[in-house]
C-alpha cells in the first residue's frame, strides 16, 4: 500500500491530482487545511488544502504483503474513495463552499450519511456543531465529538417501567409484523424473571388467527397470567382481574397505518382508558418517508415513546435519528434480533449512538 500527500489551493484541484496519480479507487485518509510560508503570521503565508490518500501498489500485485491487503480492505469500509469525493463535489456545490472553512468535516459528513442520517439532517448537525464557522485547523476527532454531542441532544430516552409508583399499563402498537408480540415477550421475561416484578399480559389482537395463543404460550412459559379481550368491556374486565399486577403489557393487532377506520376502533378501545400508555413500534427497515407516515397516522393513539425493532436487519440505523427529528418523542427500547428474551435493550443516549455508529 502506498500513502501519499497532495497539496493545492482548492479541494477540487487536489482531488484531481490524487485521481490522476492514484486512480479513482484511492482512499482518502484525511482532508485538511494547512498554512505554508516562511512565517506563519506573515501575509505571504499561503492557505492550502492537503489530502492524504492511500492506494494499492497495483491491483493484484503479488508484492503487496497480505497484511497490507487486509488493512486496505478494512479501510475501504470506513473511508471515502476519490470517486465518491468527486460525486460529493458535483452534488453539493454549495456545501463544498462551506467545507472550504473546514475540509476535515467532509469525513464526518460522509460517515453520518453512511449511517442513514438524511442529508438535510447531517447538514443541520454539522452547522449546529459550528463546523462551518471554524478556522479548519482543529483536529477531526474534536469536530466529530462536537457533532456527536449535537446528535445526542436530539435523542430523548425514557423507561416506561422505571418509576415504581403506581400500576403501569402499556399498550404496544404498530404496523403488521414489526415485532409487537415478540417485544412484549422479551420485556415480560426481563421484568418478571430478572427484575422480579409482577407482570400480566392482555391480548386485544382479535384479527389474526392464533395471535392471542402466541402471547399465551409466552405467558405460560413465564408463569404469568394472560387474558384475551375482544371488546372494551372485556378489556376493563381483564384490567380489573389484574388489578394487583405492577405492570400490564397489552398486545395489539398489527394494522395498516392507512386503515383509519381500524385506527379509530383501536382508539376507542385503548385511547379511552387514560391509565393505558401507548408505545409505537417502528421497524428500522421501514423505508423513508413511509416511517414518518406510520408515526403520523398512529399519532391518533397518542403514543408516548418509540420502540425501534429489527435494527439487526440494517446498517442504516440513522433512520432512527431522522424519525426523532421529524416527530420528537423519547425512545424506550430497541430490539436487535429474534431471540427471546436476549435481543432487546433499554434505550440510553450512549447505546443509541453506539448502535448507529458502531
Ligand atoms: N430480525 C429481527 N426480527 C424480529 C425482531 N423482532 C421481531 N422479529 C421477528 O419479526 C416477526 C414478527 O414478529 P411478531 O412479534 O409476531 O410481530 P407482530 O408485530 O406481533 O406481528 P402482528 O401481530 O402480526 O402484527 C417474527 O418472525 C419475529 O421473530 C428483531 O428485533 N429483529
Ligand atoms: Mg403480534
């Protein structure tokens, strides 16, 4: 692997130099602004852009040691190539003006974009972190820390079962197949087995054949009660029967967010009982802007937190941030796989960041 440094008076000029010399697949190790001249303070001191880039000696070259080749492969997943940089330059001309002040921010910009955070939000975070106002001589790590801090500020977290006072009744709502029943099973296991709290389950899913039975199987395994409720009266009855339980988890039927009739029906069933809090499950693999539409339409049920599921099925987990910025609500839990009870964690700001940028 050869690593070389290139200097020029504009980013575009340096990028072209790298492409000519190392080819379009060359990896950008760093982009920064430097001052060159006899005396740093003198007016003759010139401000230049410097790019450090790496490339294989020649493709398939037997002389390239195996260790070099494997380190290059791992770098490839992390770093931007010259080809990508050219694309970026052509796409966001106005942004490149901003990057003139701080070229090191290009790396951060690309990292955030790759995480699935929408371009407009990436710009917002960079602007808020003051990246475009700085003199460009600050180390990238400091800039990155400031951007991460801005992202952290956007994330709210809340554990609906944390506060010990009073009974907690939580309904889990969301589109079909997002993982409502599985998430309830994971939570019920954690709350009853690990935290030793008294838990009861209610299924109001009377649409899908075998839905209530699915929940009852989990309840039986955990040794906790489970009722089915088909009407408002049934639900009130079940809630009364479990009056002494500390926590009651309600499983609801998955439904299309465009079926407003069923949404109203669900509202009549759970929305009219003030003691029930709703939590919206969103699958991280739901495309955008559909995720926003799901949250908007389910908003009629006044959900108080998000639970993001299936985060193991995508690397673009920055969609979580996009959703929070579209409609700000705290995150309560995140699920990371199919295994019950392991694949779930309670949301904390740090864990959300790790999930997105790991
Ligand atoms: N990969 C992955 N799969 C998950 C996750 N959570 C749930 N699943 C799977 O998603 C499928 C649907 O899960 P359910 O819990 O039945 O979903 P639901 O929302 O209750 O579905 P309906 O009641 O039909 O609306 C099952 O195969 C689960 O194992 C997760 O975090 N990651
Ligand atoms: Mg279900």
